[in-house]
């Protein structure tokens, strides 16, 4: 909402994962739907490949899973996304089709 400051919780977050798309019949993650913080505003939803997300995390981006709330630019954060053993993880859970709470699109 215009004139409403960004919440303190979201000030240190760079990307929020909203959903993931897995290949049909496999556990291979193809693309992620994300929003990116740009100063005090959030971008429109766009898609990143797992390789692109890995590069951003390695470069120091703070990435969380979350969901959009009622007003634009307002998100509820869930778990931190990171790298462990060369793979993407939500908390300590691998980013797998059946093992994650990330919605599918």
C-alpha cells in the first residue's frame, strides 16, 4: 500500500520463494517462482532456475520461503533457504518434490 513502510521482518530478506515447478514424473526441480526486494518495494513475480538461485545464495542473498498476504508487498515468511552439501535446502530439508512444503505451480 502506498506510503506504508516495509515491515522490519522483511528488511533483511532479498528473495522470497513462492512456489516450485518439478519435472513431470521426477524429483528434478525445474524452476522457482520468486519475488525480489528492490529497496523498499518488491518486484513482480518472476522465475529463477535452481542454478540461478544457487548463485544468488552463494553471492550472499538472504532467501526465505513465504506466501503473499492480502496487501501488495506484504509477505509471511516461513523457512530460510540455503545450500548444504551442494544442494538447495529449506531449513534442513532438501528441496525435493515430496519432502517440502513449498507449493507447486
